[in-house]
C-alpha cells in the first residue's frame, strides 16, 4: 500500500485553491484544506464533495495559528504544501499596503516555520506575474529580471519568492516551485465552484459577469490611454482549471528532485488580451453586451504583460488547454448558477 501523499493546501477553499484541490484528488494526492474563509465561501468543501464524490478534509483556521498547525502536523504526515493563502487584489493592495504585507508575509513565514518543524520538504508557492513589475518587454520569461513591483501585492509575492530562494539551501532542504500566475479567470465546467469575490470585485472578469447578470450597473475601464493597441491594458488571461493542473505537475516535478531545489515557472497562455477585447469577446460568447465607461487609470496597473510559457511546457510538460473564449463561457455559466447552489 503506497503511503498517502497528504498536501496542506492553505487558502484551499479559495478560487484557485478549490480548483486545485479537485486536480489533486484526481491525481492521487490527499489535500487537506486550511482556510480562514475570510475570502472564501464556507460551503466550498461541501461543493467539492459534490463534484468529486468523496470526503474533503477542510480545517477552518489561519496560517498564523501555530497551535493549529502543530495539531495538523501531528495528525497528518504531510508530504508537501501548496501555499495559496494571501490577499491578492493589486488595486486594493495600493490602498491598504499594511494589510497586504502583514497577512501575506506572516502567513507565509508561519507556514515555512511549520514545514521546518515537521520536516516537510515540498512546497509549491502561489506567486504572480506581478513580481515582474513593469517589465521592459510585455512578454516576460522566467529569466526576466524581477522588476520593482508596482503594488504591495506584487512586492509581497516578490519578498516571499526571495525568502524561498534564500532559505531553500540553508539547512531547510526545501524543494521549491514558485508558480507565477498571470490572470486567472473562468470556473469549473460544473458551475458549482468559481470566483466568488467578497463585496465589489477588484478583478475584471467577475466585475464583467456581475454587470452582465445585473448586479453591477456598468463596468469602469481603468484607463484607455495606455501605450497598447486599443489604449486599454493587456493581460494574459488563463483558465483556472489549466492553472490547477499545473500545480499537480509541479508537485510531480518536485517528487522527482532528490534534494534541495528551487525553480519558478510562468503560467499563462502566451496570448495577450486587452480589457476592451475582453468586453467584446464576452458579448460575442454570451450575447450579453456589457455597459461600460472609461475612467482614470488604476494605480498599480502595468500597461501590458503576458507570459512566455516555454519553460512550463518543456519542463513541467504543461500548457494551457483552454482559450479566453471558453474561460468566459465557464465564468458566465458560474455567475448564472452560483446563487442557486
Ligand atoms: C485586469 C485589467 C485593470 C477591474 C490579477 C490578479 C493578481 C495576479 C495578476 C495572480 C487591469 C482592468 C479591472 C475593473 C478594469 N494574479 N480592470 N475595471 O490587476 O492584472 O491582477 O492578475 O496572482 O492576483 O489580481 O487583474 O482583473 O484586477 O485587472 O478596467 O473593474 O482589468 O485595470 O488593466 P490584475 P484585474
């Protein structure tokens, strides 16, 4: 009987975390969710049970709760950790820097200390393309110098990556993969889980779908005077299910490393889509025109950034299967179903 590979999934009830929990289950890992539900719905574990048809281990609590972590460390022989738990809105982080530095760094350091204490070696860290800052070129590779992030959110992710780089070979023996997400959108095809921001959405796609369903009056496009083809910002929108799959491949990759190790991968589609193109594509895919107006630029935004994803393809044997149109279709399906769940 092979040893169960328990993986602590911090923030596992969140948007990317919940989709990743399903991918872990489908690939023989045993996820244990740790989530304080500050930015996630408490019924997500039940919904994951509906989709997967099996029991989900979910613990309510904060990554900073050392006593709880000790209990979990004694209860499960964890093989690895996927650390999602963090605040993640670029715009909000500019307005509330201390909230972002405090939560994102203290939760991260608490998890690293927990890993050291229980000699857990494998960690996949949920990083972000915002660590590149306003890169000189719009298309970034993993070798692109990590610029000065334009937001406390991006800076907090950069600090965490630096801490992993400084510590993996200093006696911890950590085996580390940092996954630098571009813009996650879309939802599981069942429409039972998806992006569920608390309050007014910071991110573009949930704001669009909430406008389409009548929850928001109109979308404000933050700036149309950027040096881009149509003046609006360009991003690399990646389906959350593609993103989830990459986490499993990252764990498999770590499993094949013999000892201390650090690496990072861009996770995107390699295709840039502007805000205006998202609005037009949404109308084309769903038949729903989105009322919008142009407003001022949002502090912290970079004009355009999208991924060079050769490394993830060549090393993790991963590439995005879904395009933005399909992601929009699933996001809209989720928006229409979510209040019936
Ligand atoms: C996208 C574009 C906005 C809302 C996200 C995640 C971050 C990271 C990177 C993972 C920008 C514009 C938005 C609105 C708008 N991913 N916009 N009106 O800032 O690229 O960051 O991806 O770690 O966690 O937050 O995404 O969706 O907020 O913005 O015009 O109401 O849409 O200005 O140009 P962002 P976003």
